[in-house]
């Protein structure tokens, strides 16, 4: 037991940007201890104090690389709290095409909200405005850039996982001080329900068992193999309707990251 342990890294959002998969893969590296639950200390439980926060890392033992994942830290105004509490922490944020992220967020919420399901995606945006606002990444990242050095910030792009998950994870391992050559067993496996599962009663029910956090990895492997190749692409009309909303923010983000984001459908649908 190490009651004085504090995180050396934090994985943040956006929400529905594979942060759960990242946490799972990091936890498989024997050099790393990562808290298995979202603590929500900085955005929901801050008044409980630092000692309350530390207890979530008491099982880290002798490991020096210690972390947590709470996706919503990116979206909520908590950068100053993190800086004050763990000033030298490494921060990993993963970003996804904002409209794809928004739709995945909607399907997750609608799975347990009949009102959202009945209204459908477009009309539900008026109810859950946050799922639209949370795609404005440059505004949210800027709060961290003002407080943390570039050596303490790593911004990853969700769509790069499909290109090569090992390279994607290697960057994170290296950034937080772990063996960059480690290949996580879950790197090519599904670890959580996606929008396909949320939109299908059968596959949603099946995945809840086979992808459960206590399920053995061979079940996740089987599920990954049998899951249909499903094209979840949104219609052109959806991108045309919402892309302009993210125009300025994506332009700022490209400059911030020094990267062309034309791999995002939202970017490709923006007409300058």
C-alpha cells in the first residue's frame, strides 16, 4: 500500500475518443499502474480533498508510472486544479472528428434515454447542447497550454488508432516514461461498447457480457472477430449541417497541433 502515491500521468478526453481503450492498454503494461475507474476528482469530487484522491492510487505498489483516466477533464474547466494539485503531471488527450464524436456520444446517451431516441440525433442536440460544444477542442486545449509546458502535453488523434494501434500506443508509453516497445494484448481488441452496439439491441446485449471489464480477454478477442464490419458513417447531410459550426475551431486546432486534419470528415466538409 502506498497512501502517498499521486498520478504521474492523466488521460483525458474527448468523451467517446477511445480513452477507455487507452486505459485498458496502459494497464496491461507491468510498469504502469492505472486506476480502473474514472475518479472525476477534478470536475466532480474536488471538495473531497487531496487525501481522498490519493487513496485511488494506494495499490500502485513500487511502480513509478501511475495514472488515471477521466475523459471529461478536457471538457470541464479543471486545468488550474490539476496544475495546483499535480503540477508536473503528464497529460494525454485524445481527439476525434467532432461530428463523429458527437454522434457516438448521442448514441451512448440515447441507449438509456427514450426521449433522445424518439427525437433522433439532430433534434436531440437542442436537449444535450454539451455534445455539440465538447467538439470545440482548441478552446478546451488552450486552457491547458497556458498552464502546462509542451513536454507535459501529448495530443493524440483517434483516427490514427486504425492506421497502427501499436505506434499510437508507443507514443503514449514513451511520453509517460514506460517501455515504448511494449505491445498491449488489447491493442487490437474492442474493449467497450461503440455506437454500433448502442444502436443494436442484439449486439448491445451480447457485448455487455463479452466486453465486460471482468470478462477474460479471450472473450474480447472472440467478440472482436465476430462483430460485423459495420459502416457507421454518417450521412453527408449531417456533415453539411454541422461542419460549419466547427470551421474556426478546427483551423485553430490545426495550427495548434501543426497538423492537417483532413482525415476528419468534418474538415473535408468545410467549405472555406
